[in-house]
């Protein structure tokens, strides 16, 4: 028996940082953020990450905030699971 078509909405927060290597960035992604998350929340978290200097990437330490936001993706299962 086929289930009916299912649509899901996926959300993730992304924050892009520049690194010590010129032209190289590092992106952090966080899945299923709260609906109430704001630009200020993202900026404050990114600034906290930078102030803690806790990440060392293959391109060196994180240097500055480049970009950040929310990605929303709607996915439609065209071939639903069959039970």
C-alpha cells in the first residue's frame, strides 16, 4: 500500500567565517533551529565563537564573520515508503 505524498520543510542555520588562509572560509551548520532565532542570535553566537578561539580548521583559525542566515528547504517525497 502506498502512503500519500509527504512534504517536509527542513531548516538550518549557517554561519560562514573567514580563516587565516586568504580566500578560504569555514561554514558551520546547525539543523532544526528554533523558529524564533534572529539575526542578533546568529551574530552573537558567531562573535562568541570567535572570542573563544576554539576552532582550528585545516585553513587555520577562524578570523571573522563573513555571512550567516537560515536555509529553508522543502522536500517532496515522490516515491513514499511502501509498507
